[in-house]
C-alpha cells in the first residue's frame, strides 16, 4: 500500500491560513458588536436589543469556530473538515490533567469566593436547579465552541514556528483583545466587569491550557471541557481572586512543565491529524 502524497499535502493546512482565520474571526465579532457600539439606536430598532440570548451574541461568540471551518473548507474541503473533527475523539489525557480540569478548577472558584466571603456554590434561583442546568448546557454551546478556532487552528499553526509557551501567550493576548468591544455593551455581562483583570485572565488561561492541549495530542475535547468549567453557572463569583489564584497556578504549571513548554519537541503542529489525512492508495 502506498500513501498518496498529493492528498496529504492538500489536507495539510498552510501556516498562512492563520491570517485568514484571524481576519474572519475579528471581522464577524467586531463587525456585529461594532454595529451596536457605533449606532446603538439604529441597531436596536433594526435587530433588537443585544443581550446574551441574542443571535448576534451567539454569532460573535462562535466566530473563531466559524472562521476555523471556513478556512478548513477553503484549504482542504469537506475531507479536511471531517479529518479535523476526529480531534474531538481524542479523549486520552493524563489522570493529572483530567483531575486538574474536572476537580481543581472548580476548587479555584470555591476558594476565591470563600476568600471574599462568598458562598461555596452560586445561589440557586427561586425556580430551583432546573434553570441552572439549562444554562449549563447552553454554555456548552457558547465558550467551548471557540476552541475549534483557538486550539483547533491557531495553536498548532503557531507551534510550527515557536515554543508552546509563546504560542499560548499570543493566543491569550489575541483572545483578550477579541473580547474587548463586548465591554462597551451595556446590555451584556461584560459591562459589569473590569477589562484588565479579564485580559490577564485570558492570557493566564491560554497558557494553562497549552500543556494540556499538547499532552492530549491536540485533543479538542479537553480544551472544551476546560473552557466549559470556566463558565459553569454552578461555580460562585470569585473575582478577582480566581484570576489571582490562577496566575499563581499558571506560573507553577509552566515551571513544572518547563521541559516541554519551552521547546517545540512534542508540540502539536498539525490542524488536521496526519493519521486521518493520509489517503491509502493501492500501488498498481
């Protein structure tokens, strides 16, 4: 059996795709939000008041995923998208990282809340747990979808040219700037937050998820779980202590994994997994 090199080359995403990915991502999000910033009355009258449940809010949140799939289709067609999606099936992760995501992250929010005199868990609404569970699953369709772009496309392409630590820092800065316009909208949750701690948090989280991503061989599943934990409505408000704690944790994680985060050896550099990108061809 012989490998069809032409098929493999076609499915390998060019590093230049990063430019298209970022352009589409920012165009969608900043364009939609910009309408409400520059012409709020006209936008509200035409499209309705912006809120966390508005279709534009979902589109703005999904822009990294939309950009990822557009770029994948333009460069490699549906076969590339199908191969890319196999990264959702990469579930193997070290017990330590799994515990970090599933157990340690919730404890960070609990600890931060207790430090500021808050509750162990977010208070339930009068309707009980049902609405919170509904929001939990709605959140699964928001923030975690971004990972198709940030970790799905951007991280591997950057790691072709730099060590994971620098790729994580660049993604964190990009992620923070991308969120920027949302802080100018009075009708969303961001309006009540301070941008600087949020920005620092974005950079910190992007660095934290980087060794998890590479350890799981480019899995999209675990970064999505990571992201979901960050917006889990059961966890209490812990600002700013959650950010402060996570900065310290990130420094520790980077030091503990210094042998891998400061070198490209073992870093995931392919957007489309090589094992699925190879097309068997029987030699005649």
